[in-house]
């Protein structure tokens, strides 16, 4: 889907809007004005804190004790997307930590550093800062792309790998360049290559586009209004839209540059940790065919799980089924192919 050309300037927030309203009108009404801190650090059974890693500061939400499971969000979200899995993992005996990626949520918005190699070092740096020898990485969308990257770059720090709605980086590159249907499905990535306009469209009308993307990319089980409002408010925090788009700009613009070619060659190294690959059968932006070939890059037990009737956000569309699959796999001492 091409990012639509909405109003170029963000509208003023409407403090009178009720985010709990369930009428159809509430789905397009402006999100309420709140401070950035209250958006990205909501109260709950988790605890919030900041950790330093790779020259920046990262916000995390954590629950439970046990082996570390680090959760990595995708676009257009922040750590809040993992709220269901944080509780399920902690109840299953894991230390569950959801981090905000560089430039998003409560983490630092740096002027540079949005290439996947550096973002992967953010992730492995957080593992070290948490005092853990390794972690099971769970990534969705862009977070999945970075989880694949971290497992190749720092294999000693990645105990297991679970990726949702994102193929291996080499598979993603190949599909976007050679598969006309995948290129069309991921047209928003091509649209992000324009300077400044995508950022302005994302935050226009209190980030109304974020709500549209969340609903258009989901299957029949649409996200609830409160969740959509949270993502809209988080995207409206200054500089977030720009930082959210920068990784996608690098992924495309570097394809013919030396740094991109070197990264693509580097990703030839196989993943050598047990890998769980999760995907929604109705995902409209990442075709099942594009994701399914990623097992060729894994020289370890690899398990493919397709969720029938779910779209791009299976962990939110059916959190119970997703969490059950993830927990059972993490607890399996010998996950097979």
C-alpha cells in the first residue's frame, strides 16, 4: 500500500476526545493530547527503566525472573505491542523485557545510527547492560529484521531466535527486488524514500495514518481503539516519525552502495541457533511466500508456524495463540525442524 498524501501539517490535539469510545467515529477521531512520558511508560504489572548501550539510552519494560527473552517491536509501534507477551512469558518463568528501538518510544532519538548493523548492536548491547550472558530474541516486522541481523552478528549473545512477519534480510531484499507482488505489497517502503513528506504524513491529523495502517495491515481481528490511540500518540512525539522511517530508507538506498552490499554479503552467514518463524496467512504487506523461504539461512532447528486468518500483527490479533506457541517453543529443550 502506498502511503497516502494526507495533510502536510499535524493538526492540534483534541483534549476532549474520549479514546474509549467504541463508535465508528471514534476510529478516526483525533487522539488525545498527552505527554510523551505518559504514553510510553503506562502503568502496569511491568516496571520501566532506562539502560545504556551502544552510545545511547534505551527504555525498557520488564516483568518476571528467569532466562532473558528480549522483545523487539516493529513499525509503526513501540514496546507496548508486546504487553500481552510480557505477562505470558513472566508467568511461564522467563525474564521478559520489551525495549524501544533507537528513535522510538522512550529511547534516545539520535541523529544517525539507523542502519541494521548498528541497530543490532543496540540490541546486543542491551543484553549486556541487563547483566545477562545471552537472550532469546523475539522480533516483529523491523524488530524481526534486526533480530535476524543480531543472531548473525553476535551469535554468542543470542540463545534462540523467534521472528514474526519478517523474512531473513537476504530473503527480504530478494523478494522486494524480484517479486512484483511483494514489491507492490511493500510499496510503503518505496514511499518512505521521499524526503520529509512521509514524516509529515505520518504525524498529520494526530497521526491518523498510523491508525489506518494498523487496521489495513491486520486481518479480520482489528486492533482495539485504545491500542491504536497509543500508537498514534507515540508516533506524534517529536522526531519519532523521522527516526521510524530512517531504517527503511537505509534498507533501500544502500542496496547499490558498498555498505549495503557488504551487509548483504555478511548476512550470508547462517543462523546457528534454534529459530521459530511465525507468520499470519493474511499478512497484506509481507507475503507468506516471501517469508517462507527464510529457513535456507538457518543451520539449526527451524520451525515454521503459519497462523490462519491473521494479518501482519499476529501477536496482537490473537495474543493467546501467539503466546502459547512462543512459550511452548521456548520451553522445548530440543525444538526440531
